[in-house]
């Protein structure tokens, strides 16, 4: 188990759990493990009586998403434990002390799973009484490398009249990495298997105790309908939608915890989903997907103000830091920080209200349904290599038309607006290329990178537009407070120069993005 510095709330600690589970018969004896390289000796056994109550919704939303939440007494780590799956197959465990509450789950553990609960109530679903015998494999200095727990488990479920019903008894081994490395863990597991242990048939004690109550399909797993072949356009789109829905939900807890860059990443997943539903709408039933697109737009807007305040604050701080000290007159940094930090806090609070609303929960339900029962139109059954490039090509056509409009526009304000529209169109084109790249390969990835360069150049230009407006507001605030406003004017001029430079970079990026060889794959 690896300790983490991540603390979600005072008194809570996050650890990374790296363990393997094995089924064994009652009376199983551990083989000699001291001969494994790196293991000096095996500690004397320690016995613990553990009593754990697992909490979930009535329809098991946490378990369906491979999340476990329990309150356990006994042993060295008694307390509240929330186990969250990671993309690498391991789990993060958030721990809190027991406290006085027995059935009321601490808010610090409810918040990270709000994305799954969506307003549903938590209650006890399983109780596990475990007799545990623990051995530690130690190094030459007596430090623990691996913990082996032999558990005899009695599982019960809440029954009528507050009585519990025993559902199963079994014996298993948990082998957990403490201070050793993965090769050592593998060697220990191999020795146990040779002694008769079998890899567990269940991913967790909870899953085994729930038995057939646990849905057979994990939440968010895409289901390809009949008639949609593995290499069809619909199959490629479905994999992309499922990936982005998963990413969006994975960043929900991080946004709630106000982790760095979380708002941005969640917003990107939202935009990718919106872009996919727009680009590939001929493959979908729009009566189903257009309302989802609209709600994704709402979610992106709910996250947008916080992200904008974050970007402007960080850029201006860096810009001031780069100025000669003699040209920074007055409390410039303090005013920037105070003003934009306050705006960020207000915007983040607004975003959290959105993430706690029935509207957001309904959107999550719609996204899950989109993946579980994709509303494909007939064209989705077509071959991916024949259908998808044609749809991606349309995103480029839209971008090219806007570039031509911008080249003819004389009004500076309208010109800036068109550059912003080009940026959004280029971003959609980039996302479209990236979404089909797993199937279309290198040509799609190269094309997406060129569109990304266009997007980034114009993204920097749009940033200057927003930052210049902010600098004008800061100038007025400084003037009203009797402060010297020189530095704000200087920064505004520097941003005007940056805007001109970004238009030059855009021109170069667009020239690269329009090379004919880059577009051959779009012809199908």
C-alpha cells in the first residue's frame, strides 16, 4: 500500500491499494515464503476480529461502478474506508477515523461518489464478520514488504425487522504490497498458487456477498447493438462516447475537491462529447441526442466561468512576474490576485451548485443510457473507413468557410469574433480526427495535430481578448482606489502585441493544415 499526500479533508488520507486476492479451503497453510529473494523472514501471526458494514444505494450504484464504502471496526486500520477504482486496475482508498456516527456516512466520503449517487440515499447492504490472521514478509531490517491476511468471512445482509440473514461463509487470502515491489508481489503470489491457492472468482468480498444482486454489466460499459459490427462506424463512435463519458465522470470528484486543472479537464470531456454528437449526428437519432447536446452545452457553461477566471489569473501573475521591478507600480499582484481569486471562488461555487442539481444528475443518466443503448441511425452500420472520414471532412469545410469570412472582414470587433468561431470549429475538427484515430490511424492523428495547432494559436488570441477586457476593469479599479495604473496599461499593450503575434502563428498553422496530402485520408 502506497501512501499519498492527497488529503480530501482534515483527517482523511488517500492510499493506493495494491493487492491480490485468492480463494483457499478452510485450514489452508501458508507455504514457506522466507526463501523468496528479498524476504529475510516471516513475522509471527497476529489475529484480528473485523466487523465491517458496507453502504450503498438500494440499486447498488456504488458496487455497479466498482466502488466500495464501509465502516469497519477491529484491526490496525479501523475507520471509514472508501475504495475507488483507478485506470491501472488498482484502487485508491480514502480513510477517515470511526467517529461517533454508525450509519451516517461522513460528508467527506459521500462527496467523491455524488457522481454515482445522484441524490439516492445510502444505507447498509452487507455486513462482513471476518476472523483475520496476518503475516508480514520482512526485509533484513525488519521492515514489512508484503502483508498476507488469511480471512475467514461470514457475510450477512439486512433482513426484515432489522434482522440479518447469513448468505455465505468462505476463506480467502489477501496479499497486499506494503514496502516491496511488484516483482516481489508476483513471486509471493506464484508461491501461494503452487501451494493450492486459486485466484479469487470475485473482485471483492462485497461482490461475493452480494452475489446475483450485483448487476452483471459494469456501469458505463458500452453495449454494441445487434447489426453494428466491430468495424462499423457505430462501433468506433460508441467506443469514443463511452471513453468520454467515463472521463467526464472521473473528473467530477476532482472538481468538487477543487483540484488543480480539474475544471478544465471536465470541461474538455464535455466539449468532446458535444463535438462528437454534432460531427457524427447522421449516425444517431437526433431526437435523442440533440437534447443531450443541449444539456452538455449547459454543463460546459456552468464550468466555464471558473476556468476563465483561472486562466486569466495565472496568465496575469506570470506576466507581472516577467516585468522589470521598476515597471510594476502599486499593488498590482495583490489586486490581480484578490480580484480574480474572488471571481474564481464565486464561479467554482456556481459550478458546484450545478453539479449538485437534478439537472446534472439527469444529464448523467442520459449519458449512461446513451452508452448502454446507443440510438443509432441506419448509417451507423456502415463500414467505418467509408463513413467516418466523410463526416470528419465536414468539420474542415466549416472551418475553411469561417477562415474565408475572416479574411474579408474589415470590422476589428467582428474580425475577433470570427477568429473565435474559427477556433471553436478547428477544435471540433481536431476532436473529430482524434475520435477516429484509433481506427483510421496515423493520417487521422497527423491531421488532428495540425488542427490542434490552429486551435491553439487562436486560443491564445482569444485569451488576449478576454485578458485585455480584464485589464481595463482592473485599471478602473486601481484608478478609483487612487493607485498608479501605469502597469495595467503596459500589460494591456503587451497583450495587444501578443494578439498580433498569434494571428501570424494562426496563418502559419493554417497553411500547414491545408496541405493537400494531409487530407487524402478524408476522401475514403
